[in-house]
C-alpha cells in the first residue's frame, strides 16, 4: 500500500491560495485563450457554452478531484502514484508519464511563437504581423528565429521550476495569475465597447440552433469533452503531481471548484475578447472565426491592426497569452521533473537539466518540422501536429479511461472519498463522483477514442 511519508519529506505548496493559483495557472493556458473561443464559435455559440459548463461541473470536476486526491493520498509523482495503488497498473504510470514528456517541448515551441508576437507588437510593428499570413509562415518557415524564441521560453520555464515548488512555482503563480485576470478583464471591456461588438456578443452567447442537427450535437459534446481535458490539464499527471504537493488540511472539493471557476471564467472571458473583436473586423462574418489554429497568429493580428490603439491592445494581449502559456508549461515541466526526481532519486537541479535536454531534442523536431524538415511527415502530419495528436487524441483518453477503471471499479470511489474526508466533514459530490467514475467518464472516453477527428484538433 502507499505511504504518505514521502509527501511529508518533499517540498510542497505553502498555502491553499498558492496551490489554487498554481493549479489554475496550469489549467489556464493556450487552450483557454485560443482554442476555447474558436470551438465555441464553431459549435453553436451558446449551445457549446452550456454543454461545456454542464460537463465541467460533472465530468471535469470528477476527474480533477480524482487526480488531485490520488496525488495527495499517495504523495507521489504520477509514476509512483498509480503503481502504489495497484501494481498491475504500472503500464498506466508510464503512459501517463509520457504525456507531459511529449507535450512540454511542443508547448514551449508555441510559447516561443507567442513571445515573437509579443516582441513584434511591443516594437510597434504589429501591422506587419497579420496580413495574408505570410508573416507567420515566413517566421515558422525559417528555423532560426523560432528556435531562439523557443529557447527563451524553455529556459524561462526551467528557471522557475529549478527554484522549486514554493519558491518558484507558487511565488510566480501568485504574481502572474492576478495580472492575467486583470489583463483579460481589461481587454474584454475594451473590445466589447467597439462598434459592432454587440452582434459578436450575441453570436457567442446565444444558442445558435440554425442547422443544428443531432449529429452536430454529438460532435459538440465530443468537442466540449476534448476541450475540457485540454483546458483542465487532465490525464497528463499534472494534477496528480500538484496534488502530491497539496496540504492535508485544505479542502479538496472547494479547491477543485475554485480551480474550475478560474479556468472556465478565463475561457469565457477570452471568448468575450476574441469573438466580438473578430466580428467587428470581419464586418459580421462568423466564418472568420473558423481560422482554427491560425486564428491567434494571423486573424487576431489583423484585428488588432484595424483597431484604434491596436498596437497596445495587441502587445497587452500577447503578454496575457505568454503569462498563461508560461504557468502551464511550468506545470508540464514540473510533472516531468517530479518523475525523474522520484524514479532516479535525483535532486531537483539535475532532474531539471535532464528535462531541458529532452525538451531541446523533441522541441527542435517541432521547430524543424515547419522549416528545414517540412517534407518529413509522420502519418501525414508534421512533428508538432503529430505530438499534439497522439497526446491529446490517443494517450490522454486512454490514461483517463484506465484511471476510471482503476478508481471506479478496482479500488472503488471510496478511495477518493476517504482522502476528501481528511480535510472536510462531508463530501457533497459523493454520488456524482461515483456515477461519473464508474459509468459516464469511461463511456465518454470510449467515444473520444472512437471519434478522434471529430474535435478538429
Ligand atoms: N491546460 C493548459 C492549456 O489549456 O493550455 C495546459 C495544457 C493542457 C497544455 C493540455 C497542453 C495540453 F495538451
């Protein structure tokens, strides 16, 4: 059976607020600011929002509290945690551990792109950043600059992780997250006051039932579930790791609710920035929102360019995205570092250096995949898209499915309940958790696995 002694020996968060802000910092990332608004716009506006909210408070809540409770109860990294619950689940440990190893490098590459745009807007050259997209393709098409910005982002992330949980991660989250919230609210207020923004607001918030079929509903549910995973940093060991640093006296249920409110709130606010702004720019043409991944790097710079004060708004917006991406990449890297420290009994600094080395190797593949090696493809995808695809569409749903089987059917949800009750008198969501873990979540995971292309990742 697992022990808790390691939890006491190792470092952890010094306060409940520190834990909540760090976990929310992990959850709030590129997924909220760039992915959520375009998915909402694509899948019927208000309908998507409604489905997402229902899933967040049921499905998302259950998976998140499960992961954090596993971490806190075992006091171990993702590798040690699952195998200490049941030895037969050791392969699950390795699979879960592999997800952040794949994601961290390419996430830092995209973080580098964000830094490049931040630098461009801050230098007053934002007008050149949009156009027909040639700025973006020219930038990623030459390995030199993306490699430099990737390295800056990677080293900045590593510097925080090297400082440790309390001195690095907690401290930076306590500073970055309030700034992030203020910036998001500030830009949202600005874009909502633009002429024509009301139309975009209606499109975003009201359910759009025109042409909404049963098949569309299924696709919307699958897309919302996929987004939930991505957004809440689930099934990649992060919440297990952060849970292992959580104090025993802090309420799990309340903390998870607060992290969820943070994550969903920022996603909805990001939509309030992006959807109306793109509407104003495109003269009410909703299809401009369907630019997918290029929305942030091509459409939005054009939107800023067309606004009064767009250079400043653009620079502030990219500061916001950089902060969000940085707190997420810190959590991804910390998960890998915690695994190396535990598995190979290493100290933090050498474990960080090894992680940086892995990130350098895999990250450079993603950088080169869009430039010098653009002719190299894996199952029809460039490296970055391939890493994104196998982690999000295949590995994460499998990790979540196996977690549900382990907790829902083998050790039973009481395992989580007992941990929740360590820090609170009663557990209100007890039945919800049990139904979700045993029935709803496994079925949802199978649906996600069977429809890998539905979510348009
Ligand atoms: N939850 C963060 C985000 O929304 O960006 C971090 C993250 C999750 C990054 C999942 C990457 C990923 F595949």
